[in-house]
């Protein structure tokens, strides 16, 4: 019986020791990456004030794009494209 308890405690101890080491390594690497990121940051020159870009909300070939999206979704779901209804599409 004591042998089984020893094996269990060694296993649990090893797992938690390993997890603590991983956490410490992640914290150390995060600190190193943060310090390197600040050192290499070059102050950017202020951008000239430009006129706002004209946003064209019209999507060319809207029906063809919706058909392609429906076909891709239907293929992924394993259904028929006729059963899929796309209610809205927004250009990002």
C-alpha cells in the first residue's frame, strides 16, 4: 500500500512541478518580449492629415458572392445550398 501512495504522490508532484516550471518560463519569456518590444519601438512621425477615404458600400457581383458563401457553408454543413438563407452581408 505505501508503494502505491508513493507512486501517486510522485506523479502528482511531478505534474504540478512541471506546470509551475511552465508558468515561470512563460512569465520570463513574456517579460523578455515586452522589454525587447519597448527597446525596438521607434517613435513614428505624425501622419499628415488626410481626407477621409470614400467608403463605397456597394459590393460588386453581390448575388454571385452570396451564392459562393451559401455553397461554402452548405459544403461545410453537408446540406443543400437551397436550404441556406443569408439575411445580410456587410463589407468590413
